C-alpha cells in the first residue's frame, strides 16, 4: 500500500498543480482554464447562459462512511448539471470550491477530483477553475456550472398552462430507498465491524443514491422530438415538492395520477422490505434527479411512446388545487414533505 | 431588542424568500435571477466572459469574533470581484453558496446578505443565484463571479515581456497590520472582557483588513488612459508571491525596487508599533487586493503621474531571476512566503 500524503506536506499551490494535471478542455468556448485569476470563456453565438450553484456539506448531504469520494465528486457535478438540464440547457463549464479538514490526505482529494473528472467527461463540461482550502471540520464542496441554451429557449418553472401534460423522466423513489439500505448496513457495521455490507440485492437503488445521473439525454431527445417544454424543474427534493414549486411558479393547479407514478421493480422490492409505501417514497423521497416538465397537450403524440418519459397527469386551473388522484379516483392535496437541511 | 430566529424555525425555502427580498437586478444581461433551477444570463455582444470562484471558511479565512457578518459578506464579494478586475474585466453576475452551523440565526444570515447586497451595489454586479444549507460546523461561503471583457482583451498573468514596467495600485501591507491589531485586541478582550478594543488609531489598517475594496476603479482608469496591461494579477497573498506567479507565467524575471514599495503612513506607524519591517509586511502580508500589472515601457508617460499607481520596477529576462533591489542596490531573490491555508 502506498503512503498517504498529508495536505500540509505539499501546500496549496502544489496541490492545485496535481489536481489540474488530469484536466482537459473539450468545449470550444473554454479559452483559458485553471491557473490564472479567472477562467476565460467565449459563449457560443446565438445562445444565452444559465448559471447555478450547489453546495454539498459533509454530515448534512453525504456520509463518507458509505459514500466513496470518487462517487461524491461525480454526484456533485451531476446534481449541478441536473439544474442546467432543468433549464433545457447543456452544461459547458464549471468551477469547484472545496474545503477539506485536517483528516483528508492529498490522495483523498485526488480521488474526489477523479470523480469530478469522470463526470466532466460524461457530461461534456470543462472544469475551468477552483479554489481549494483547509477547513476546521469536514469536507464542503460547492460547484457552479454554466450552461448554454439557444437564446430565448431556456425553460423556466413558470411557463406551464392548464391542460399541459405533466411528465417525468425515468423512475422515482429509488434514491431514497438506496439511502435506507446504506444506512441499515452502516448500523449493522457499527454494531459488528466484522459484518460485510449486503448490497448485492440492492444494486439499482444504491446506485440511484450514490451515483445519480443528470438527464441531459432527455434534453437532447426532447430537442430531437421537436418538443419544447413549457416548464421544467429537476426532482431533487421529491416529486410532491417539485410539482408544488412548478405549479406555484406557473400559477396553476395539477392532477397527478398515483397509478402512473413510475416505480422500478427494485424500488418496489426494497420498499416492501422496509415496509414503506412506494408512492410515498416517490412523492417525498428526493434525490432522484429526474426531470419534471410540462408540454402542450398537442405534443401528446410525440412523447406518448417514449420509453423513458411518463405522463403523470396534467396541469389545471389554480382553483382546482394540486392533487394526487388515487386509484379510487379520490383527489388528495399534495404536500411538500421534501427534505430540508435545517 | 428583537428576538432572534433559529434557522430551523423557518426552513430553507422561507429563508431563501427572505434573503432574496432585498435583491435587485441592475445588469441588462441578467434575464432571470434567483428562484428557478438556474439563472438566465444574456452576455453582451462582443464580449468574452471571465469566471472565478473563492471560498471563505470560518476559522481559516476569518474570525467572527472580530469580523462582523456584514463586513464578511462585503469582503467575500470584493475578493472575488478583485479576481475579475485582475483579468481587466468588469463583474456582471454572481452566485453564493452558503453553509451555516446551528449557532447561526436567520438574522445573522440576513446580516451577511446585507453585506453581500452592499458589495453588489458598489461593484454593479447582480446576485442571481444561491444555495443555502446547514452545516455541522461554522460558516462557509463560496462565491462565483462572472465578468465581461471585450473579446480578446482579458488580461492573463502570462503576457509580460522583459522591459515591461511592473506597476501596483494603492498601497501594500496595511491589511496584514490590520489583522495584527485585531488579533491583539482579541487577546486583550479574552484576558479581560471588560476591555474596550482600541481601534481608533488604527482605522486605516483595520479597514484594509475587514473591508478591502476590489480595484475596479483602476480597470476603468486604465481603459480611459488607453493603457492595456500586458499581464495582471491581484495581490491576495503578498506582493512577493504575486510577482513570482506573474514572472513564472510570463517566463520572465523582475527587478522590484524596495524604495518604491507604496506604504501608507498608518501602515508605517502600525509596523513600527508591532516592531515589524514594513517592507516584509508589503512583500508577504497578503490580503491587500491591489492590482499588480505590467505595461509596455512606451506607456510610461501615460501612467507615471497617476496618483494611485506606483511603478515598482520592471520585468527582465528569466535568467536574471526575480529580485528585490535594496536601497543599497543589492539584488535579493524574492521568496513566496505567501499565506497558505494548509
């Protein structure tokens, strides 16, 4: 086993040099990357930019006892890129602000950066700047991403209209159940350190938790289908919370049919094992990073057969409220029980 | 005295609503600010962007026992804007990622935001996005700023040529001496909490430490003078460290004349009182946030009478090294004793 290097053994500038060694610039607009007071970026003609920042804090958003640093780096990029996708935009550049406590080594930070690099490759985004400093406590990671959309084509939360179809990509609730599995195995490990975690049967849900993907594929596919969403948001805090945000911004109500909620088999199995209602997991679980969006009802033909898009229901007038429609046809007001860090 | 509100009493969304209440958008390019998955920005035609991020961590970069939250907010923006200025660019938008531990109240976060808003007004930059979360420890603040420069006119560290004049704005060493004063008063207060801090005689250096200003005025004035710097960097870690960075990037050496180092009278007085060499404070003190830049020697006439720009010396061939020239005419190699957080 190779030796580990304390961060104070090499200093900030040498660390930055090591971290930037593996970085390449792919975007034609990335004129200058890491190494100056700021990056230089030339936006593509005819586009407008989107910009978003997200912070991940150890002990609040992640637990390094079961989240490998490489996965954390990947996820930190994915959750930011997901916000860019939710604007119907494609990511181009990002910067990383990282603070790490004294227990972290150079190798640990390099592992985190390996995850950042992998995600940058996967999403075709350039890491063009960063700030890396010490902290008194744990690890904090703030990423800011820039993206581009054709001018006037960025999609807000506020453009939904009554009768628009309400759609979601992928499936829901898996990330929350993955977290339940990981926390159970952590408890078992803490009670008996000889225990090997039993994750083989839970690969799908654990993957959903530890390594979510931003749905840039959906952004590309909607463009190919000629579908321009009227409103969009990513599902980070649970479907119920996001439907409420979207309806509040659009000034509408919504009808979400519980029987249409997309639930993967491994999610259903894990929910049964944990004695949890899978519909509740989908509505309030969070961290699925799917895209929730609305399209005009006239686009129904274009999307109804898409294997990875589900029509959940439709928007209504505001006065009808924001309801889950049960299998029995009963409306139940949606409530945001989404996650809050405070 | 009004009551203080714990953060968990109002939750993340209500907090964000309160924080964004006082924000206005001034930049024509700010199409959409806080409240969606991302901000929307329309870059000015004919410009390229610069982007930079900086992280301030409690206990590492600031001490809330003597740094008021409002000043911290202002400084956090100023140090980022300083990086934009160092590219010869003007700031346009920024996003703020903030994590705060359980001892902070809603009112404390609002006070921090008041400082952010003041700085946004002062530098004509729009706060267009943010993420605010809990932490297990103290306060961490990451700001990412976008700026604009006419295409091809952003100035890097790497464009300096031998014979170029090496110039610096303002004066040096004050922020470091301000920190010495503040730390001395903190020790006195901890020894005897009845002590009132004696800061009246140190107003200038304390201000340099607690409320530095980014030198956007210099960027504007150089444009007005028709001077285009060949290289530029901001002085955050001490002059010596920055001269070395600039020379390394430009592939040059430099001669910096110690007698030309700009030292304000309050800095000289405080240095004498603390028995510190003011030249050492200027070279290695850090946090002055002045601009260090080079101009062709043919621009000498244009800048020689500028009241707030000092010509420190000039660049040389790399083989001559990077030297401080003492009053006696002796070259002494510059060493980076700049601050590192690790």
